[in-house]
């Protein structure tokens, strides 16, 4: 995920609004103050950390790279719906990172997030434990997924996208729809949430690239078998890496099956101001943070979306090495 300094180069002119927006909220935050009852942990070098407002009430390691956390955020939990997302910051110096809401409990006032350790911030987040807290936890953002009128659906999840596919499949299943849930992982050791997935669908198919779980292949192969047998779906929902979602769309288009994808482009403010999350859908510019994240996959310009997703890989690598150069100050800081 790119930070404000990284996106500045790609959106000339627009980031000025982002800067004003960010500094406005920093000023408000300093006036209002913090809830002093929680502190941000992960302190390995003895430095002081900013107080946090959103405590971690549960932490569960799902596999060697993926972690589940429940965050105490009553106002977010009260309004959250499947398909929406939050943006968090660990501390004052942290970048803003969006994560899809994987679950919520309105009574307990908690929101569940699932993340993969792929960069500096997510690795830093994984250092936190139950009792520690996040500084910012903004949401729910984006448009919720639509489940009305759907009687049969195929929900496809790939890799960490399975964590996002789960609440959508559950919402459809709870609404009475017949749900074929097809998920894919590289190997059996990376499989997550199998019990939860089983309970959230009519039929669960788990594929692995290497066949280590007994089902070798990609999610598109499992979906193709169902379509070739004449299975009729009101909708196919695909969530995961862009190449996988594009492959699902290419597969379903000849069958005329409506296909919804969940887009997760570069995102900064989450309110449509910076334009960093823009994608082209049906020849029109859309912002994933306010118009999505769900879109008609047959209308997405996949070449553009995938090219934009690769724009800031060098900056991400430098941030991971703690050599992040701020374009506003010219200094090097820890993200």
C-alpha cells in the first residue's frame, strides 16, 4: 500500500487537497485529544509511542503470513456491512492502510480484520498483541455488497481474498441463497478459515496450486466445471489477486453470468478526494473508495488497473527497508 508521499508523484495537483485534508484532521485530532487508557505497543527500541484509541481484543495467527485481529470499535461495528472496509493507522508516524472488514459483532462492538504481512506497516501491525491499540480506525467506508434477489451464487476467493469472500458468502447464505464457495491457496499449509467457510456456504471447494490438499488446480478450473455442467448462477463474485479476478471474468463472460469483483487499488484518504484509487469501469473513471469496492468485472479495464497496482513497488520496497523519503520534507523517516 502506497503512502501519501508515494502517491504524490502519480497524481500531480490532486495531492494538494489530500495534504490539506490530512493536516486538517491532524489539527482536529490534537485539539480533541486521545483516549489515554490504551497505548500502542510493539515498542522494541524503547521509544515512546502515541496513545491509541482502538484496542486489540483478540489476535489469532491463521498461518505463517496471515493474522486475524478483532478491534474494539463500537461505532464502526454498529454500521458495518459486508463488502465495506476500514482504514487504520498504527501510530502518529504510520501510513494509512485500507483493509476489508472480515466480520463484526454489533453487541460486542468489535470489527474483525485479516491481513497478510506483505510490507513494513503490516509487519509492524503483526508485532502488536491483545491489549495494544491502534491510533486510527476509520470506517465503515465504501458501498456494501448487494445481496437482494440473489438465489444462487458462486463466490470465488483467492489467497488473502478468501478473508474478504467469507463475509460476502456468509451474508448470501444467511439470506437464504444457495452458495457455491470456491477458494484457492498455494498449498495446504496456507489454508485459512476452513471451519468458518464450511458454515458459510452450501458447498465448499478448496483448491491448491500444488494439490497438497488433494484438489490440485486453480479456482477457475473448479468454476469452469460447474458452468460446463450447466449450473445456473444469478451472480459470480470474485475476490483476490487481480489476475485471478480477470481470469474469472474471462471465464464467465461467454456464459453471460453477471460477475462482481472487489477492487483494492492504491488508496489514501478513502473518501474520493485524492483520486489514488481511480479505475476505469465501462469507459468511465470510478473511485474504488466511494463507488466501490465492488464493480462489474466485465466492465473493468484490467490492463490499466494492473499497471497502476505495480506503480509504487520500488517505494514499497524502500519503505520496508525503513528508507522512506518524504516528498514534502525531503527527509527519510520510518513509515
